[in-house]
C-alpha cells in the first residue's frame, strides 16, 4: 500500500487581506471634510447633506455641528454611528498597500487613512510588523491636518516571501489610540515561489504540518496549504503535474515515498497574485509514511512544480504526529449569533497558538447552559461562585471543560483555573477553567467578542489545566496579564504539557 | 517548529511631545489590564495619580476595532488607583447603555473597589437596567451591602448533588 495525494481545493487570492481576520474598512465620515457625494451616501438624502455643508460653510466647528444635530436634525442611527461628531470617534479608516502588493527584499510602503474629529497638533502612527522571520516596529510622525499618512520602509527592513501582518496604531497627543490590522502575502521578487503550510493555519510564522490519524479508517492524513506566488507583471501558467516526496532526515536524506498528482482545473497564477490550494496525502497501513508516523518520527514533505516556461519551484515543510488534547466549550448564558461565531473563531485562534508548538486539539465539543440553568453563575463574582459552577456542571469525558461566562465581576480578573495541573477526573470543584467572554459593541452596533483577547485567554487558562504556571515575560501565553500576553509557548512548557495525562497522539 | 527570528532594528521616534503617548503605551503593555485570578497577581506596574487623565481617555475611546480592550485596561487601572477622579470615570462607564454589558459590569466592579459607597449608589441605579446581566450584578452588589434583598436568583447545585452535563449546543 502506498500514500496517495490529491488536490482538495484551489483558489486565486489577492495578496492583500491575506488573513481572514483583517480589520474591516471603517466607514466613519468627518463632517468637516467630507464632500457632498460622501455625505449623501452616508446620510441617504441630499437635503441633510446640503444642510451639513451649509453649516460647514458658515464656519461651524465640531461643537456647533454636534449641537445642531442634537437640536433635532433627524439622523438615522446608522448615520449617527458613521458621522464623526464626537472627539472620541478617532479611528483608522483603512490601511492600504499602495501598489496592491509587497515584494520580498524590496522597500515597501503603507497608506494609513485617519479619521479624527479633533485637530490634534500631531499624530504618531506605529506599525508593528510580523513576518515569517522577524518582527519590528516602524513609527511615523504626522503633522496637523494630515489625514492620509504614507509609512515608507527601506530595503534594510524588507520582508521575506510569505505572510506578513501589520498591526497599525495611531495616537493623538492626549494618548488616545486607534488600531487597524492589515495582512499581506509578500510576493517573491525573483519572481515565482511555492510555499507550504499546515492547512487551516492563519498565523504568521513557520511550523509543522500534522500527520492526523483517522481512527475509523486506520490511516494518516497530511493536509497542506500550498501557495504559489507570482511577483511578476505577467500571468504564469503551471504544468499540471506535481511531484511530491516524503523525506526522512530532511531533503536529500532517506526517501520514504514519492509520487505525482495532477493539479487539475485552474493552473494560472495571476500577475502580482497568488494561487492557493489544499493538498491531502492519505497514507494507509503498510506505506512508508504510515510507518514513520506510527513510530512518531518527523519527516519533510517536498512539493515540486514547474511553470510551462520551464522554471521549477519547490517548497518543504516538516510533518509529524502531534500530541493533542480536547476541549468542551461550555457557553454559560446567552450569546448572540455574532458572539457565538466569535467564540469559535477564538477557539480556532487558540488551536493555532498550540499548533505553533506542535500540540493540537483532538476535538472541540460544544455545550450550553441556559440563563435559567446557570442562575447566578452567568457572571462570576468570586472564587466561591466559580467553585459552585464547577461543582454543578461537567462533561463526563477526558476533554478540558472551558466555561465561557457573560462576565467576571470578581476584582479585575477575567479568567481562572481551579488547579495546576487540573484533575484527571470530572469530580469536585477544580475540574475546569472559566473565562470572561470579552464582549464589545462593533461599528454596526452589534454585540461581539474580542477574539484577539479571548483566544489567548482560553489558551492561557487551558495552559494552567495542562500544568503551566505564570511567567512574567511579555508576549508569552502564560503571562497573567491580558495586555502583556502573546502566543509564545516555550520548549520547556511544551515538555510540561506533553506529560499531562489526557494528552494523546493524534 | 518555530524558527529563530531575524533581528531587524525598529524605527522609533524620540520626541518630548510624545510623552503622554509613551505613557499610554506603557500602560497598555506593562500594566496589562485584566488578569488571570491564578496567583491573584495584579498591579506589578506602578501607576501614578496623574495617569487618570490617560485612563479617562482610554475609557471613553470608541474605536470598535479595539474590541473593548482599552476600556478593560482602563477600568482595571482605575480600580488600582482608587481616586475620586477614577470613580467619576467609572460611574460614566458603568452607566453607558451603548457599551457591551460585560464592559459595564467590569466598570461597576472596579467602581465598587474604588468606592464601595459609590458602587452601592450606582448599583441601585443599575438594578433597573434594561440588560439582565447588568441588573444581576447590580443586585448582587446590593446584596453584598446588605441592602435591598434582590429577587433571589437561583443558585446552582452544591457538591452534595450529582454533577449535571450541559446540553449539546445545536448552533
């Protein structure tokens, strides 16, 4: 029996907006600067737009416009949300990549659109850049009245091929802040490349693909995300035949298995764009790949493709079976549909954090405790209320119970784990963790959850259950403070997790 | 497998006009906002009374893309500072009906830490709030003061009873 491969999905993807959690363009109109078409589009009627413009011509400042609106000019709720009439409505409306792409090893630039109802004497714009091999910050000062800022970066800070994320912040001199996230896939300047990543991964960085054991079918599956990037001004057509190799000990070591598959359908990589696909390998018992996975050995997968003009590109990634744990996500009380979606996006984010350290989830089971059933524990006021919740509820399996409550009203805490490590039996009042659902109201006025906070928060509390203690290092998952927390799990921590009783090889 | 990151120098601006912004950045990162209750650690970063002005700005920010993060950090910091000015900011925040109920609860709890008296007054007002979560916390706050026995909220089962399994979430 031998490993087989096939393409599961393919699509052309714009290199800007690479991640699915980029900030949405923020529609916020400065009434003192907007033209009539913009005002009409927002206010929905020409009369109100004309009225606003006439006020402005008469020299009405922000306060006068606010007052006029307050005195009965009828505006829809949507228009009120989108009209920047209050000093607090400071925002980054958009972050653009001027050419529509970033080339590797070359200078790059961003354009940042600010909306600020206040005439601040200056703004500071900071861009925290994370690429596959580095992270750094670039700051730019913005003069009074400037609302579109160009942030330019020289060749010494050029980016490598692959995903990069720009976390953009703008500050006023009074300390107020606005944020925006923009991501790109940095295109090769050479100009064609092939990159491999674990399927479904969203974060920027390099890590391993997972050999996933399918119990019912007794086989291992290896799913890879394939990105072919074209940094040239002309489309590139690929040969449909793709060669693959599994190596033991890296490329050039011992060849475990090899073969080919057909890249059917669209095989054109657009100019300054990317062609993406998912490739799945299925390894039955008796195949070399199955045996290596079964023995918990790492391998390297290599994919080789050719353009019809003769150029050859290849990419590699380490693959291995991963240790895994399961979570029961238990909603305590009501969640809106948007909050529900955000919660599971946060769980996906948590999985990515652990997979970057070669630990994955064996499953996510979904449960709910209604408001009536939960009673007082929809909001946790104290440790005793947390213990009440755990004494009352649990899921009888070997997954970690994660209770997501409406709020923590317990000092200024937002999460708790009953013991380090958590127990291996679902009894007593220590067999689970609890987190604040981390809600906010979005630009459309809908209740949402902050996935950037909630994903690491769940990961942090689960980390306690798996045996991890607090650390004081900024950027680490086990930092106790939300604002200082990041995705890093150290190798020592990985070893601790690895010894937890509910971990299994997946 | 994580590769060793390359060192790339950041570009930072040294300008005395940015003093307040630098302080804001320090509060964001080094104060850290709400924390995990394990160890009960908080306040490793030393706040100054003069920080109230920045915290007020943070509490009032309305950037939806920040996802309530500045507010939660501000409320946690204001609870640490425990000044009259902190209390004023928190009263406004707890009463803001445009905000997410979870944020309002955080503000009320912080207010209770700064001034139990003001916390009680605010809880009396919020006891009639439209939102059930806010109302529930207001009632619990009043009960803690021994005032206004609120309509009893059902307690969950105690250790003497068998644990229950939550129902599967169909959504």
